[in-house]
C-alpha cells in the first residue's frame, strides 16, 4: 500500500471542550420589510455582473481561507493564501442574480507576493511544506496556522451577501475563498448559509467528519475510525463547487425575485441569539445538517414568538455540534462532533455531539422541522407527489392538484414524517408539531430496497410562527438553471408571500 505524505510538522494538541452558548431572549415582533423601491437587493442587482466569473479550481498551485466565516460591513477580514507561484491576484465577487451573470466583481488586487506555506494534493493525507501545521492524531484535527497574507477592509457600501475571493496565478492556478458579509439592517428574510455542513464535509488536508477520511486512525468508533472528531474552519475548501457554490442557486433565486434579504452563517446564529430580531422569516439554505444547541434554541424561540421559518433542504438538523476556539483564541473556529456520547467529554448531556434523535440528547429535529431523515439514501431521484391535504394557498397558480407529481424533485436524501407510534428507542421525548399539514406524500425506495415515504410539510406553531420544510435536498436545483421548474418556483413564492416577505 502506498504511504500517504505526512505533515511537515506534527504536534499533538489536547484542547479542553467548552461550550459557548448565549441566552435566548424573546424575539421582538418583526418589523415590516423595506419597501421595494428602498430594497438594496434590487438596487444591487441592477448593476452589471461578470459572466464567466467562475472557472474550475485547480487541485494545487494556490489555496486560501478566511480566518472567519463572516464579517460585518465595515469590518476587517484576514485572508491566508499559500501558493507556489511568485505572485497572485485576488478578484472579489458578490454572488447574486445580476441579469443572469451570477456575480459582480467588487474588488481586484494584482501582484500580491506569493509564499508557499503548504500544499495539499487531493486524495492524500497531510500537507507538504507546512512548518506551521499541527495535527492531533486522536482527534484528527488539522490546524494550518498560516499567516494572514491579505487584509480586506469591507467597504461600508457593500450589500450583505455571499462573497468569494477568487485567487489566480499567471501559471493558471485557481482557488476560491468564500465568506459572508453581514449587516444589521432589518430585512424580510434572513438567509442562513450552512457553513457548519460545508466544513463537516471539507476534506482539505485529508480528513473531514466522515469515514472517507484518510490517514491515521482517530478515536472515532465503528465506521468513524478514520473520521476527524474536530475540524477547523481555518482551511481551504477541497470541494468548493460541490458544497458552497451549490447553494448559490438559492441565493440567485432570492435576488432574481427581488426579495429583501440579508445573509448570515451557522456560526453567526450560534454566536448571537439576537441575530433573528428585525426579520420576518429565517431561511435555512441548502443541506443544513449540522446544528449547535445555540442555533436550535434561537430558531425555536423565534418560531414561538411569531418568526416564520423555511427549510429549503433535506436532512436538516441531523447532528448536534459545538464550537471551540483556534490556537490563538478566536472563538467558533473549530467544529466539534464526536458522533458518540461515550467519546464526548462534555459534562452537559444536552450538548453531547450525537444525532439529535439519540440519547442522551433525545430532541428529535421534527419538533421544529416536522420531518426526520432516517439515514437511508435513495438509489436515484424520485418524483415529488402532491398530497390530498396540500393547502390551496400553497398550490395556487402552480397547475398542481392532488396526486400531481414533479419528476426527480425528491433527491437522494429526503425526510419523512415519523408518527408517535413508530418512534424508536430514544425518540420518545419528542414528537412532530400538532396541526402539521402534509404538502407532499412521495413514495420512495431506498438504496437497500426499503420502501419509505418522504414529505414536504407546513404548520403554524402555538406561538404564531409558521414553518415550511421541503424535506428534500434537491429543491433548490429546481429554482433556477437548466432544471428550473415553474411549479417549484411558484410554491416557493407562495410560501414567502404567505409569510410576509412581499408586504
């Protein structure tokens, strides 16, 4: 067997586990959204974009990361870049609609001095030529500790959004550094990007939170003996296109339709329980699988105080995670998920990093989302089928009726309603919300041949907040691009209209 390259410098780091949570107060009634003529998203997208802004990243030659997942308007963002080239350039783009271009260039910096702080070859374990790298074998935690090579001062006139710094060299190497720009203005929609999930799947350096990780065995058990138990946000992305860029479909839909939207990330929602104030709707974007206790408490508190919640993905709120600081004390820079309560040193059983349905947490996600992913993958996409109980307001102007189907809308991971009588051991303390309405009732067959039913649902909580959950990770694929489906677009618009995004 070929030996994988090892890290140039190896240190064993033992980091104590400490949870950083903030108290959740009552969410104030949301303010009315900005009128369309004062909506900065509309004005921003009237500017010309740059078609062809994206090209496939190269596996080596240049890579970088931001030292935080998001930054406030007017704030500072450090970017760390490693390249084998003598010089490189940065083009910063804001992702949006821009007449179909998909992004607008907002900044260009040429002829920055290149420095090789370490290179990783896809499909291997370890970072070559990285004197600052440290690696904890038992935890699988790689920390690069690259110095910041460019400091971005975010202009005060930038509009909240998803941004990406495109790194290029004259030799043809390309890399991407995504980040979110936040602002504090009230908006109809707060779109929360699933940065936890991006990092959980990130294989840069050879390890992620998944069993396809490479390199030495960790303290993981069962299928996770190679998996990292902690991963750092301070790494480049090994698959920017597959995870981060894929969620731009939802972003471009929101901005194409002119919704009054601001953006944040998973980390922001955990760090600041007051983040939800001033918004009518909180939107979970894409495959939002990894949630912290702070995130869960904030959204459920908001829902119970008239905040509406939309989940536009599948397999949402599946694993509980925590955060830890990086080696120099920056908070929320390490994502923790032991996947096994016996391994997790947390003394607080409610913060154990296991599936939300598992003991000792026993807080099944369907008390918020209405549905649960049962851990079974489909062989192929399946038709989405409208249920007999689908609300008329939701189906209006879609051309759909009871039994109508949309081919391939139910993706390879989908969620279903689990009734009280069918709840297995450990799930007994939770239950689906009362008064929940089935929007779809889609029969599926798993890869192992087991028949299941996946569901889209709607309900209104006792506290007044409404919840819509699509229950499939393919929904955003049908909001734009070659697979755009008029009925899916209309249903999504009907939800946002009912939830007050157009008032």
